[in-house]
């Protein structure tokens, strides 16, 4: 698995010209790992890619970066799958949607939450810099508010909106019969403390709520694809939920006790959960949590104010 960190690749896609992206990704290899019959995960640079394939066509969940499209297509072919028919973006970030234009032009039908199209269609500003508006071919053609279902390859594939978690446009993808879930960047597994994009309507509370919803729809046999990191189990997600709840609870208690952000960060609340070489450190994550708790109205200023009724 290529060790380019998600933070580095997000910065890369927002601030580095396309030619430099090509050079930086020249050595990236796309590695496939089976998850269930007809379902695989592809690892490369950027967000993990889910692949569902069978007689009814191939569904891709996220697509990493444009320079990797041919390698991703080749990896899909090596699974014995047909060219991509449907593409679902779990959210708008370029390390998950950078290949959209290529796949759209190749004939894939792109789908995502309403807010993904809104954000991709306009210039976005995050802590990594400015991301220009995407070309029309890269934009989702089918969008939804709460979710949708695809009845393909002997399974029912649910795309379920989880509002104001990592961003305001996150979707969790669940294969009902195969008992597999792709969580996008609502779940960072064994690679770093999570990144919460506050500028895109993300919040710690929303991330925790999304994790709890996924726990409700999974069991001990479920296979879980995180946005970044290795394939996971429900027990792994339970540990992640406990981490989020612990840090949020401690930060909330410190705020209630009159502590400032700097004082709270100095308490090293997240130190026990930090991962060596992780790209989000404890103080940074505590900052995300503090901002989420002290400025919850920021979520209302984002595009995502709708819940989901699909379970």
C-alpha cells in the first residue's frame, strides 16, 4: 500500500498543478483485496475505493486522483469486472473524487449527496488552500438528499447520507446481503486521528453520530471499508466510537469548566489515541472537537441541514 498520507494528498490535489500530480504518483501501485464475493477494496493513494461487480455492471465507490484512473481501471479489469457503470462519491474531497472527470467521460454515471455536487461545482476553501470548481464531466449527475438504493449483482446497495460528520455531504455505502459497509472519511482506521473538515460543514458530533448509526446496521461478521487505512471489523469501529466519545466528552467537560482551547490542548486528552506518523495529531484533533462544540451553528451555515430516514 502506498504510504502517501491522506493529508499530503489532499494538499497535493488542492495546491499542486496537474503535471506535478502526475510526477508524484508515478510510482503508486493499485492493490486489490477481496472483501466478499463480488466486492473488493482498492488501495492506492488517497481514499480507499470500493468495487462491486457482477452481471449487472460495476459500481465504484470513490476514485482517488486523475493520474491513477488508468491503473484503477486496470485493477478493476483484473478482478474480472466490466468497465465502471456507476460511480458513487462518499464526499467531495479530491482524494476521493479526483478521477470523476475521467470516469464520467468514459461513461460512468456519477452519484453523490446533493452537497457534493454543490461543493464540486464551485470553488472551495479549506485549510489546505483553494480547490477550483470541477469541470462539468466530473460532477455527480444523480444526487440525493437522504439516500438511494441500487439493486445490482444480487444485492441491494444503500447510499445513506450522514450529515455534518467529516463534511456536510458524507455518504455511507452498505451492501445489504454481503454485509459490507464503506464509510468514507467518517472512519480513519489505524492510520491517524480523523480529519474533520469544519469549512465543509463537518463536526465531531456528526462523526460520532454516523459511527453509531453504522454500528446499529452491522454485526460481528460485517466487513467495514474505512476511508483510509486497512479493512476493518465491527470491533474496530466500536473502538473508534469509544475514542471519539471519550475525547468529545473530555473536551466538553473542560469547556464547561472554563478552560480555553490552548489549555485544553495542553491537557493532551488525545495522546493515548495518537498514531505514530499520523497526519492529524492530538492537539489538532482536539481543536476540531473544540470548534465543533463551541460553534455548532457553523454547521447550519453549510449546505447540509437535512437528516436521513433510511436505516
